[in-house]
C-alpha cells in the first residue's frame, strides 16, 4: 500500500470525505515532522483507494 499521508506524523480526531461524480476526496488534518499543523487533501478515483486511505488514517498516531 502506498502511503498517501506520509507528510503527516500525527492526525486529528476527525477527517472529511467528499463524494464527487468521478471519485472521492478525503481531507485530513494533523502535524508534520516539524510539529506544524498541516491539512492534506487526497483524491481517490475508486472506493478501494478511499478505503485504503481511511485505513492509513486510522493506523496513524492521534494528535492529542
């Protein structure tokens, strides 16, 4: 599985999924290696890509 969220070291408690005619977008906030806040938007063409990205988010450390 390709790490789509490798720019983040920690993620926020929530993320948002947007549904479009031609796919999905997931928006994930968190912190990077410098401990700065970042927001990533990942485009997913298929449901399987979206689910893989969600699994990646759920496996990451939470930013408490």
